C-alpha cells in the first residue's frame, strides 16, 4: 500500500513539474521553412487529413500522446477527459505507462476509463522497455488497445532518484512483445530523440513504427532533477532535437512509419513534421497545459482549430493529402542543418 501511494504521488509530481518546467520550444522545427507556392491549384474543400501509421488507419495524423500512468482519481479524471476530447475530434489517444496498474489492480480504473469514454476510438496502450510479453498482453487487454507503445527512457530513469539502472535486454524484450501480442507495437522515446543507429536496431528486430520523442518539449530530465537532492544538470540539455530526429529516422528505411513528437505545439509545427517525413504527430505537453488551464471544452476547440489550420496550410502548399505533403519543398537552416549535414544527410534534397 505504501509503495502504491508513493508511485501515485510520483506520477502526480510528474504532471506538476511538467507544467512548472513547461515546453522548451527548441525542437529544431524553427529551422524549417516552406517554399511558398503562389499557384497551389487546389481547393480547401478537397484537402483530406486521413493518415496511415503502420496498420492503423486514422482520420487525422495527430493524436494525444502519452502523459502519465497511474495517479488515482486525479489521473482517472484527466484520462477520461482526454478520451472524451479524442472521441469528439476523431483522433487517436495513447495512455501513460500502465505498469502501475499491472502491479496494483486498484489503479486499473484510471486506464479503463478511456475505453469507457471512447468505445469506438483508436486507443494506444503503454509500457516501458522492462515489460514482459505477459505484461504487454495485460496492458493491451486492459483498455482493448488498438496498438501498444513501448517507451524507452534511459535518461529519465538515470535521473530519477528511484529509477532503473539496468537496461540490458531491452531490445530482446521489445522483439518478443512485437512478435507476440497481435497488435501494432510503437517504440517511443520520451523527450531525448532517436538516432538513426537506434532506429536501425529496432528495425532489425521487426519494429515498423517508431515515435522519435525528440528533444524540445517536456524535459523529463529537468522534471526528475526537481525531485533530486544532487542535481544531474548535464542531462537537462541531453538529446536529439525533434526535427533532426524525424529526419534521421525517416532516412533509415521507407518501410518504417515514423511519428514525430517532442515540443510540437501548433498546426505549422505539425505540418513541418509531416513534411519532413513523419506519418503522424503526437502532442502531449501542449494538450496537458490546455486542459489544466482552460478545461475540456477548450481542449476540444483547440484540436478542432488545429485540424482547420492544417487544411489551410496544406492548401497554401498545394497538398491535397498527407502523402503529397511529405513531398513538399522546404529549406533547412540553422542548427538543424548543421546537425543533419554532420550526420551525412543531404539537406538540399528537401528543397529540390
């Protein structure tokens, strides 16, 4: 009982510190500029937002990304509201880590609420890289998940005072889960980005959907450092910015479905992420802040506005659908240009 209360408090601390530390706003997407099209030759009414992420067929490329796991009644209310927002706007939703609910059945209500509120929606379960196949199946069954995220968060765990210190065997566990549970598996970073080397490792064990979880949004190293007596400040600036991480991942293989996330806040940044090659975009911190400060109704309006603005921007670019958007022209400058160039990626290809 004491351990369950400690886990619940830690998860609520994560929400509090996420709001306190805020979004970093240095995802690298500020280095991406679209080339203006004076003659787009399309109608706004003909623009569609349908998307495919692996086997998932979605009405929108955006989704509510994982925020927190467990947390009792307060988290149950948050997850319930997020599920309602997803239902009302037709977008997918990922829950936070379900490990607490697997270990403490009393926590399951804070997850089961998402299927109760959104019976026909696309819901994505969530566990860490330490999970077993049995735990993955139990997490999926808990919310009747359409897919399962496996989050990898080495830097957060190392910064967390009570975090894991042994990460051996993670790739093997991911491989077993991916081949066993019968629904799509998404491997996700949590704010530190994925390199092309990591993506190749995941591809080698059969993973076909990755969420880069890039640097530039909620900083889990800073959050955990808020909870430490001895601050590990060197991890506060650790990671691959979102824009660079999307490109690194996309360049590995056309077989991959790449999801962009990490500090993405608005329609323009979503559009840039998709144009860089992402097939979907996850937002967490922005939606959490909107819900906490303005409530459920305003969150639903915000998602609606994002969809409207996406169509407007796509019209300006002459792109009728997400597939065409991924071929649009842009110029990459600044730190993102230097990063990608040193990593052997030809940025000029995006402009030609």
